[in-house]
C-alpha cells in the first residue's frame, strides 16, 4: 500500500515521472526482475503443490485441514479459474497463452513496482495453469487431444458451508495468483496508475 500511495502521488503527466524518488526512476531491469522472480516463485509453488497432491490425494477422500473451513480435494478442471466455463478447455488454452504473451510485451514499459508485482502474479498464475493445459491428460505429447489438458485443483474452502451458493469452487495456487493480480490491476487502474509509473487524472478531477 505504501507503494500505491507513492505512485498515486506521482506528478500528473502523460509521460513517466522524473526524479530518483519516483517509480519511473527505478531501473526497468530491476522491475522486470521483480516480475520474473515473483512469477517463477508462483509457478514453482503451483507445480510443486499439484505434484504433491496428485501423488498423495488422487483417488483418495478429501484431506480435512480445518473441519468445515479448509480441505484438500483433487479435481480435474477443464474450465477456467475456479471451475468456470467447464467444457471450453481449448478456448481457455489460447486465452492463457495470449495473456502470457501480452504480459511479456507489456513488461517492456514497466516503470511501476506495483504493476511489476501485479504482472508477476498474473504471469505466474497463467503459466501454471497453461502448463496443465498443454501437458496434463487428455493433452500431452503424441496425443490427438492437444491444448485440452485439465487443470489440477485441490483447495476447497468452507466445504458445504459457503454462504449464498452451495459450495465455493475448488482452486489452486495459480488461480489464487490470478485473482490477486486481477484485484491489484483494478486498484491500480482505479487510481489511474499507468504501467510506466505515471498517473493520469480524469476529467472530473
């Protein structure tokens, strides 16, 4: 939040702010390194947790961590994050690949640490689930069903006790990163913080 406040107070201009104290004054390579490092950590954590739960919980009853609050249950999701759009695997594979490409291209303009974190979360999550789309069953090398792999989900909160709806969709580390990155992106857009670290003002300001 301190970084958001700092960027929110950057000079009102259409070009990156100047000065050593602003986000635009930080070397872009360092910001890009933050993005890549965060994405790599998320990707590694997502891959590791999926591997562990598949080896220990696939075909087994749910592992209750906190009764009525949290449990681990392996499901294979052909849809998007949080099991949305089941049956549209092929489309979501191309969307995930497009997101990865867009983030890499956008990263060249980085001048904001908050946006570096946001894009790192989105990139790590997108690549984590994209790996499942490309390599997990029924996709995989030599198979006829390419780009249709099912994503491994296993985190289930408030099982059977979630308000309003019967249950909260099962998710994974990559899904969590995507949602957190999306929330941060909305906050930054609402505060008019640009990718390059500058800040624009609406006509009502």
